[in-house]
C-alpha cells in the first residue's frame, strides 16, 4: 500500500512538473526592423528640437525600410555591401546636416552601443552603421 501511494505521488508530481514546464513564459519577440528603429529613435540627451526630432524619425523609418529591403534582396554579397555603404554615406550626410558635427558624434556613439548586440542578426546590414 505504501508503495502504491508513493508511486501515485511521484506520478502526479512528474505530471504536474512536465505540464508546468510546457506552459513556460512566452515573451513576444520584436522583429529586427522594430528593434533597429527603436534604437535609432532614441535621442535622449541630445537636446534636439521638435523639427529635428520629426525629421530624424522620418529618415529613420525610411533608412530602416531601405536597410531591410537591401538585406532581403537576392543581390550578391558584393552588391549588398555597396548598397549598405551607399546608404550609410547618404545617412551620414543627412545626420551631419541635421545635427552638426558634435551631436552627430554623440548620436552615432549611442547608435553603435545599441546596435552592437544585433550585429550578428543584421549580418551585412551592420555595415550601414
């Protein structure tokens, strides 16, 4: 009788443990473009005015869209590299015109820190930063 009770207890425990594990915490995952856009839109500490902020967010959206479009294309790696570098040069000019040299350097530093953990996911697209 003791053995039967003990086996039933162990069986119930195993069942409950495996059932609880199967229901684990499900965390929604953000897509890569949303993550990158979130990093680019973070302008804390830069002191941008409303007009600069608006222009930056509009350009960030366009930049990320272009980045993902190039990344998902069937172009060769060499063509993608050239496209990413062209995109980077275009964006650098825009940011310099919008912010000036000092704020551009500060903003770029923030971006690089935020993008670093995503570099492996970005692959060749990381060249654009």
